[in-house]
């Protein structure tokens, strides 16, 4: 990624290109996207459409690394009500549990995937509505699946709440009024700890053992500037990163020292849309945005001031604004990005 090779190398350039970047063209604009983590499903992703109509689509695609083609399995493509705001495969590397995919839009839905010789398909396993008083609930902006305890999913909603689900019981564990305004993203930091960001401009951390209280880790410097995305460092839970709406910078926080960012990443030329911490390293993060760039940063010098600010160590330019970015936890050499109708898998 970011490296270019000499085109005069007797035909090996094409080979090299083929093995560094794979592209899939979807029949529609892609928004939500996620890597599967199962060991037996390498290079598998879910992608979802962003269509301004009620019926949308989700496809499950797989890279065949013998020929470099990403193919969609028509039997694993299904219709979805509204565009999914997020989609995540069950965090089950060892393949101990059923093969599940969750999506958020008007409700949280959990889908069961079967791709056996006897027949493959996707069926709706659960439809979870967090509003007890109505058959409607505030649209879900995002959710996160708890890796340490896969029966738990946390959702964030425009109705200011975060809801923690026990998907085995198909019941609400906890529902909290988390913020003063819409909650835009949620991320787990451990078994019973999660954080959320909101239109009220704050990052708050919650501990399920003490539901009455939350800790404000950061508030955006301009009042009422929404925070739209949150990434919690999987290798070192002291660190998280957040994106400010319509801003080209990414704010990295150390939860031991609230309110003050440890570092601000300021090399994007337009709004940042997505962040992903490296699954295998505590000091690498990827960011992507409307400048069509995906940048990888090494934050190992995080504590020390760097003259003129930090520069990324790798840069990749896509064909359009990058809206979505995911770093594969089962194959940490690969990052996936989505822009317009294209999904690209990049070797980093």
C-alpha cells in the first residue's frame, strides 16, 4: 500500500499488483461493510447497499486468492429493510458458534448463514426492538458486538439511548439514556465496559457494574460539534480515537487523561469518515475520508510532541471518497475500503 513498483520488471508488475489490491464492483453504492473473523472463512466480507428506498441488499462476498477474484454468492445475498448503518459478523474465530451476521437500521437484526452442500442461504434469526412502548424504535446509528462475550451486542440510537442486548435470550440486558442528543456510535472496551459518542460532542465511558454513572473522556472544543465515530484500541484499551463531524482531523485519546487528546492526526484534506485500529498492534491506526485517501499511522511516539504534527507511514488513494474502512482481525495484513460501488481489499 503506498508503494509503487517499476513497470519495466518483466511482467512481474502485473503479478505484484494483483496480489496487493483486489477490487469488487457491487451493483449499488456500498455503505456498511465487515470482515468475517472465522478461521474457515478467509477473505469473506459482508457489504450492504445505500439506496434511497425501503428495500436494500446485503451481499456476502469472498476473495478466491488463487485467481484474485472477489465473487458474490447469490444464495447468500438477501433483501434488507432500509440501508444497514452497520453490519458485523459474530466474533467467533474458532467457529464454535453458529455463523451469524448482525445488521442495524430500524431494528437490530441477527441473520443465520448456512452454506453447506445441502443448500445455502441466509435466514432472519432475530429481530430485536429496544422500544417497549411501541413497535417502532428510533433508528439505530451503529452497534458493536462484544468480542469477550459474544452473546452481547450494544446498539446506539438517535433517541439518545444505548441498549445492551443478550442475543441468546433475545432480550434487553440494559438500556441507558447515554447522552443529551443522538448517539452516533458505540464500541466495547471489555466485557462490561463500552463507550459512545454523540451529537452532544462528548465521548462517554460506561461500566455495566455501575449503570448510574458515566465518565466523560472528551468533549469537542467547539460546543455542540457532533462526534460521529469511535474506535477503541483492541490491543491497548487505554486508547481510543474519535472523528468530529465534517472535520479532517482524528482525535486520539488516552482514557487515563481525560479531556486532552494525546495526538491529533491532521493530514487528511477533507472530512474523515472511518477509523480502524490495527487488530494486531497497539500503535497502528488507519483513517479514511472524503479526500479519497486511506492513511496508516504509527502512533508509537504518541506521548512525545512531534514538530509539525505526525505524518502517516502509508497512504493509498482510492477512486472516490472512502466511506467505509475495516481492518481484518483474522488476517491483519489486509484492510478493506468501500467507495462508491467498489469494495477494495488492500495488502498493508
